[in-house]
C-alpha cells in the first residue's frame, strides 16, 4: 500500500468520542491455545497500562505526554524499570516454546483475527494518534488501516523449508526457527504502522515479542497490545511503557534474542553498541533518511510539484522516507519551484482534529527545538526562503512550525546535509545527469530516493544508480509488507518487510539426515 497523498481530509462523526469502541470476539476454543484474555468488554481508551503476562499493570511512578497541538497533558502511563522488564522477559520465556510449537497456520489465523480487531478499532486508535502526534485525523485513520493491511499481507507470506539435497543416502534441508524472546523499539512518528511491521513477522515466526513505545507516543501501542491479549497466549505479546532509560535496560539484557529498532541514527548507534555488549543478539535497524527526489526536464512542473511537495510535507516532514531534498533540472526549475511554493503556502496547518488540516505540529518539544535550531541556521546563513510572508503560527498554542521551501541552498548547507525532520524543504538546481546522481548519493543516509520523468527507461536507469534501499520512479514512499524495506549506509541494516523481514526474526537451521 502506498502513502496516499490524496487521502480525503474530511472525516464525519464525533471526532472526540474515543470511547465509542466496537466489540470483537476472542479466539477461545477456535485455536489450539488459550488466549491471555477471554474478555468481550469494550476497551477503555482512558486508562493506559503495561501488559505483562496477559495482565494490565502499572508502576508507582507514572508520567504523561503533552499533546503537541494543545500543550495539554494526556493520561498517565507507567514508567517501567528493571523489575517490570524482568517480569516481562520471564513471562515471554515461559510462553515462547509452546507458541513455537503452534503450527504456522494457526499462528497465521491468530494474526488475521488480531488484524480484524484492529480494523474494528480504527477510529479510537486514530484519535490516540492525533492526540500523541498532532497528525491530521484523516492521515491517522489512514495509518491504522495501513497497519491492518500490513498485518494481513504478512499472513500471505511463508518461510518454507528449503530442500537442498534429497537422495536415498542423504537429505539436507534449511529451515527457519524462531529466535525466542524478542523486542521491538518503536519511534514516535508512526506508532501504529511501525508497530505492525514488527508484530506480524515476530509472532508469525513463533517468537514472543515485547514492545517498547516511545515516551512521546505510548498510547496507541499500549492499546494495540491490550487488544492483542484476546488473540495470543499469555507472555507472547507484551508492552512496557517507560522513559529513555528503559531502552538500554532492554537492549543490554542477555535474555532477549533480537532487538528490532526504528528511530534516529544517533540512538541506533547506541542500540548497536548496547546489543553487542549483551551476547551479540540479533538486530535490525531502520534509522533516518535524507531522501532525494530528482526531477528530469520532461516532467510536468505543476503535476510533479504537487506530488513531491505533498510527500515532503507528510506528517509535517516527520517521516523517515519523506522527500527531504529536491533536485530540479534547470530548464524547469523556476516553474517547479513556483508550484512547490504555491502548494506549501496553501497547505493548511493546525490541530489534527480541525477540518482540512494538512500539516500538524511538530510531535514533541525536543524535536520542536531541533527544528527551530535548523531554522536559526537557515536565517544565520541567509538562505532564500519561500513563502516570504507566510501564515503566522502565533495563537495556535502548540509546537507549530510554518512550512517553508529553501531556494537552491549550497550542497554543504545543514538543511541539505542533515535530515530536518520538519516541514522544511530544500530545492536545488541541476544541469548534468552524472553530477546530480553524484549529489543525490552524496549523503550518509541510504533509505530511499526517487526519479520523476515521462521517460521510464531513463528514469529506471538513473534509479538503479541511486544508493538507497528503496528507489522509486514517478512515486515516493510506496512500501508494502510483501516487499523488503531495506536500509543502506547509515540508514540501518536488515529489512522489516517482505520475506527477508520474516527471515530476520528467525535463526536458520540446516538439517542433515542420513541412514544408519
């Protein structure tokens, strides 16, 4: 499923009625295991607790997140530490061996039933995303539905045994077996979709999974795991809310066999070091990106400007695979720039519950301060900014940043070299094909890149030379659970999606069978 930049911005109904929740039937008696909960009661979306061994628990110390649109506090959540982590790991180890013995088919049925329950809960979960991130409601609804699609698409994949050799005197097979107790660390900028990218492959392959949401977006994931207790055994699917010190406790624990981390490059390097200090556990890393979009001279300036600017401004620029740099051929530079600026200037920004909003706030104060620091550098270096007199953010009250376009900044400027992770879009001019490919590749990141042209043969040829895990022609940020989402350079390693993503949650075992 692609990131749909044309998603409608109108949502009907009472947008704040988060407890208007559906009921769904647990799996008791339908599969050869007992789910952690047999409750049929509606989920309470006002109270948030850890899930440890199928039980909802809290801690003596709690904290809360600040709504980035209103700056008002959201509900309290637990602050887990070593005690809660060890309890969750104990429960996971006690349950995982039996879960691995459940057939792939039955595990698949459980994940599919869970996907149905998430789909039935799309509205209350989307409301939580709006409150956590300030994301416009239409895009939050899209995220939950996208997560459901990922859960179901993973269920269509398989990891069959690979028969290497089969003779009367020798039978050799490669097979995939679960790692055991695993952990997923999920960032704040896409809690539902990025959690689904870990939940489905981890549980399908027979692992137990402990999720750690970001302190800046704990609410959606905590409810997703609570819902999951009606579909999976005790100890198989757990969640711990905590501060930044919970992550190192988790990654350095030798009883966790794999850590799947999505987040910043800076934190990812710390995770790699911590995991390496605890028995060389398995890791997959999906980190930052500084995706270039190369626009060729035959592109339609108005059409391509609208599409590329839309993708750049998704989630207020707080998307790892959003367009972060645009390179426009000099012959159409002015026309594309004009239309990009027009789109950005007309993009409505505000509270995610407000009708027609396209750009919400920066999701939390630390990121807000980072973006402000980038804006100060842009001002200090006297870069050309459009629109020159845009709509003011005064009076909105939250962590709002006015979307801007930077006109042809130097290649070594911070706004080009670094990932802004905000509604700041640098656009640059190019004339030579070899040179623009070099400039697009001249980055420490390697997450995604795109080429925009009517000449598909040329576009594909250029795309193949771009140093990124995903490359696109006439689109960007199109990813699906059936296809690997790989990370090159400092954007990480391993894959979260596709058959490669499934295999990443397994150990490979070679089996040799011979007659006596």
